[in-house]
C-alpha cells in the first residue's frame, strides 16, 4: 500500500518536473529567437523608425517594400547562385569521398590501415588556421588558381574531412556484417555491396555529412575572402561584408540583406531535419 | 591442403587491398597535400622571410621571426591574452548552455523536434550575417540589448562591441548562441545513457540529482570530453568576428591570434613572420589538447572499465 503511494507520488513529481522543464524550454527558445526577431523587425522598419528615440519592440508598420529596395544594391540572387556553384559540387564530392573512405576503414583489411586511420584522426585535431598560409601559397603561387572557385571546391574532392570519414565509418560498423557476407556469396563485389547494401542503410549519416559540409562552407568567410576578389563572383558572405561597407548607416537595408541570407540555411535544414537528428543519434559518437 | 587454401585467400586479400586504396585515394591525397605537408611547410616557412612575390626572395632568418614575435611585436602577446580570455568565456558558456538545453530537451516534453530545431537554428545562419545582425543588436542606442537593459530593467546603456572591456565577452555570447551543434551532440549522448542504469538507481532510491551526478555525467563524460576539445580548438582559432565585424578593435581588444596572423600575411605580406604566428597558434592549441588528454584519464569514465 505504501509502495503504491510512493510510486504515485513519484509519478506526480515527475510530471511536475517535466512541466517545469517544458516552461524552461519555452523560455530559453524565446531568448534564442529574440535576436532573430530583432533583426527581422528591423528589416521591416524605415531608418527613421529604427533611429527614433522610443525604440519600438514591434514594427509600427510592416514595410516589406524594404526588401525590393535592398535588392537594388544587394545582388542576392547572384550571390546565392555563386554560393551554390561552390557548395553543391563540394557537398556532393565531400559526401561521396567520405563514404568511400569510411567504407574502406569500416569493412576492409589492408596494409597500413592503422597508420592511415591515425593520420585521419590526428587531422581532426589540427586547427585549419595553421595551414591557411601554405594552402594559400599552393593555390596562388603553385597552381595559380587564385581568383577562381577551385581553391574552395577542390579540397572537398579530397576526403570530405576527417570527422566525416570517422562518422561514416562508425555508422557502417553498426550494420551487421552478415548482410555483406550474404551478398559476397551471391557474387557481389565491394562496390556493389557499397551501393546496394551500405549506402541505403546509411542514408541518415550521409545527410548529416552533407549538412555539416554545407554549414562549414556556409559559415566560411576567410577562405572566400582570400580567393575571390571579383564582385561578380561574390558569395553571400562576401556580398554581405561588402554591402555593409558600402551602406554605413542604412540599417534597414542591411537587416533585409541579413534576413535574406538567413533563409537558405533554414530551408536546407528543414528538408533534412528528420534524417539529421536520427543520424547523429544513431552514430553514437563513441569510439 | 593448407597451401591450396592459402592461395585464393591471398589473391582475395590483394584484391581487397587494391579496392581499399582505390576508395582511399581522395582521402590520402587530402591528408598529404592539404593537411600534413602544409603543416610541415608552415614550420619551414617560419624560419624564412618572404614577401610572397614568386619563389624568389626567400631569406633564411633562423629563429629571428620567433624572437621578434616574443619580444618586440606590438600585437602578439596581447592577442594571446585576448584569445585565451575569449576562449575561456566562449567555451565555458557554450558548454554549460548546451548541456542545460540538451538535458531539458531530453525530458518528455511535447513537440521536441520543434524546440530542438529552434536551438539549432542559429548554427545554420551564415556567420557574416550573424555578426552583422549582432552588431546591430549591440547598438548603443537602438539595439536589442540596450533596449532590454535600459527600457526593461532601467540600467545604464552599455557599448558592448564598441567597448574595449566588453568586446570579448560580447563576442563570446554570440558564440554561445551559435552552440547548436554542441546541443545536438549532447542530446545524442544523453539518448545513449543506458536506461537500465537509471532505472536500477531509481529502484535503489537515488533522487534525480544523484542519478544525474552518478550515472548521467559519468556515461556522458566521453561526449563532454569530445565537445570540450572541439569547442576549445574552434574557439582558439577564432577569426570571423574580427574579420566580419570588429577588425580587431576597439584598440587591440579583439585582435585574436588568427587575426594577427591574417594581417601579417595578407595585409603586410610578411608570410614568413605570419607563418611563425601560425606555429605559435599550433603550439597554443597543442598545449590545451595535450592537457585535456592527459587529465581526461582522471575524470573520463570508460564503460566496461570500472564497472
């Protein structure tokens, strides 16, 4: 009898804790969204309203006409197109080469496997800033590719990043080997197994890798600013920096440009969200 | 008998060897030419003076770049202090924030996916746009934060990124806001904490704090370690806020080590000298990585080890 009471008690307490947690989540997400709200709210206000002394929290009237006005000087569509010219091939190449590498490490025996894997893991801890100068010299002085998109794209044809190889490997290792062995008996080679058995099973991990590669390039400014100088070739990141410099005080236009450049990442995430969290969770992230 | 069965096995292994290397060609090229060779090159270059004009004009200067960097350089020493200060706040802040959010999101709450997406959202916005936006949020007269300080709480206005004392903490706050990826990784770890341990402890009468401290934290320690290490490495090489927003200012109060390197290389075109800064950054990050690995044995719990 007493046990029942304490169980009911515990259940009730659990419910209270869950409600408190829920309220905290709502509170924190409101805080988290507040900056985005303020930026958006500023994008639909006129400069006079922005620099008025009463600083309204809600826009007095929703001036969506600021957007076409900002677009006159902020060539969003060209920048988006240029960014995609860099990102799309890089994401595809990076994901494919990471899958190939991860597959070899997860499933095959070969000479020097341990050594190579140590090199991969080691490069995860190597700060990219340290190799910035030699790589700049290589692309600029040796290959003379400065001014093109190649220095930004080609690295992704070379392995797709150590962490991504590791992630794919971990994921493939969770797939039962019996599946491959059955296919081997049926006469399938390594690549057949990869395409028909492994890749369908690691779809979630591949989407995670694609999203990680996307955000990596999406967040990049330094590399792009080192290799792209022609305004016609500007990416969103470069276009925004330059736009800010040209319109020092037109904050409503700058906030419009900022809001526009928020959009593609959000869309990409919403498309892959289901797989994304599943992928990270299933990988386990343990050695 | 054994000879006969060995032959095809060897052939099979050779074939597997070949396929493996075929799969790994891109990664090997990347590891050699984009990672380890450049690492050696940056060490080599740091002993030279080179203006970046063709492959002539390399002058061997020995340790002179390092001597100058550690003695007369006007920026380097402050940049190390500024970077450490920023990193300390950004790492502590984002670790605590993301762990709390992950713990909250790990409970049974309605529409979990939706809330998770909100916390992840900032990480998906292009960094330049984020810093442009936050620059406006930090505006002394018309920004969100002074609106909150001044209008809501009646406190005096604050300069944030325009104040030499506050610029590093203000930028660290942005990095906390951007910590969505840490939340996702913590959440993944929390979902891998064995439910049986938690239930067993509950049966034994452990309260939720005891369960958190004695089961969740030890099971999570490898993930805490991973997140801590990655957050340290990322924040110690911080450059984007300086590049996109502050240009190292006001004064030198946000002139991070990477930004000093950037300025020496790409503004003054002193590539050898900048390479020496890169090496110092490498050593700085290396020190923290080694300390973290060395101490991890004492606090990291490995499953199957001591249970």
